[in-house]
């Protein structure tokens, strides 16, 4: 019985450590987003959505950029206000933020997740600030089925064959590179071994898959260490799986016998 307790305790420790690291990462990423946007602009954006949910259209319209004000402006605000339920919001999260500066005009692109009892809203607003004057140059309210973090979670539910293929390759390619690297070390070679070792460590021609929506991209002039990678800008962003052709590993395994014969 004592022999069985250690693995169970070890697994529990790993689980707690993993949860701690995930929580710490989420906190760090949330802090990063908060640093992009000054408290005044963030509070202003939240107040505009609050005014909209309370159907106080005049409070929003007075800050709209002239380019957004036309005959359909008021009806558009009414439609967006109708998406807010008649209940208090449970939680508000800043899930995306971008800041740009052109001359003396600062532009903020902010996305908020509004959580209610049984559904969520994705509220986006674009602010333009010049001196002390703030203008709204874009505003949008959209219902979403799940929280943003859940939408971008790593799951196989509803995924295509491409997702499975890329996932398997993202595991297999690094293992193959490591195998070829160890094989190269153990192969009796006096010429260019160091060059082969470096060549084996990289994959070329990168293929990237957006795990959330299945979109993909291909870059010819790129490389990845061990031929695979993982990228997620924040916990509220899509997971990007990356794979690349392990050209060095393939060539070495294929040419190993001839390279040994050259010695």
C-alpha cells in the first residue's frame, strides 16, 4: 500500500502545480491587458456600455464621432441595447486591447466579455483620444455562446480531420527530431557532425493552425525549433499549433549509412 501512495501524491502535486501555473499565467496576461489601457479610458468604455444597456442613448450619441452619426445611428443603438438582458451583469472582463499612436491621436481598441446568468456578450469599442477629448469611432455588441476563454479552450469536440492530423504531427515531429539528434550523436562521424546536429534541430516551411476556427496559414521562409510550436497570445486568444518539415532529421536518417561509409 505504501508503494501506491507516492504516485498518487505525486500526481496530485503535479495537478496542483499545473493549476497554479495556469492561474498565474492568466493573472499575468490580464495584468498585461490592463496596462495597455489607462484606467480613465477603460472606465469610460464600461460606462458607455452601461449607458447603452440602460437605453440612455443620448449619453452615448454625444461621444460618437461625426462619421458615425447618420439617420441609422439611433436605430442601431436601439438594436444593440436590445441585446442586453434585463438582469445585472455578473462579471466584466477586458479580453483584448490594442493601442496605437498617430501624431497626437491615440486610438484604443477594446473588447469586453460581459457575463450574465446564462449567456455572454462580446462588447467592442474603439476610442480616439486627442488632448483630453475622447470620441467613439466604433462600437459593437454581439451575443456569444460561451465565455471567450471556453471558446478558445483546447478541446477535440467538433474538430476536423485537419485538427487531428496537425495535433499528431505536433507531437511526432519533435520526437522524430530528438530521435535523429540522438542517432547523430551516436553515429561515428568525423566530418560535419556539428552541422548535422544543428540542421536536425530545426523544421522548415511553417504551417500554422488556428485551433478555434480551423483557419490556417503557410510560411515558406520560416523555421521552428524541433519542427513544432504552440502559441497563444493571451488566455482569451485562439491557440495556434505550428508544425514544420523536419528536413534535417529526414535527410540524416536517410543518408546515415552513406555518411558512415564516407569515414
